[in-house]
C-alpha cells in the first residue's frame, strides 16, 4: 500500500509591501478623480517665508500637496545657497 504524500505549497505574501502601497494610495489620492485641466491656486502664498511657516503651530487651512511643498522648500534652499 502506497502512502499519499500531501504537499502543502505556501505562497509568500509581502504584507509590508501591500501596506506600503495602501498608504501611498491614501497619500496621493485617487488621480482619476482629479481634473488635470484646471490648475488650482497654490495654498502657500508666493510671499510666504520659511520663518512664517515655522512661527505658528496652527494647521494650514487645507492640506498642502507634496509637490507644492517641495517646490517651496527648494526655492528657499536656493535662496539660502543650500541647494545646487
């Protein structure tokens, strides 16, 4: 009588990668819902200084998009000679 050998095949699931992609989706939002034709006014005024941003603990009136914040910081760093 032959014994049946049962083989259990396990499939690797990268839970950390799944959680990362889920967090990223929340961060960037659903791009299909955003209109690319209408440009939105920036939240940070062109005259805002770095010190003005740091001088208050008040939250912004609305979330600042990451690209806008990066542009703001790069401009400040250029002005201060910290970014080439």
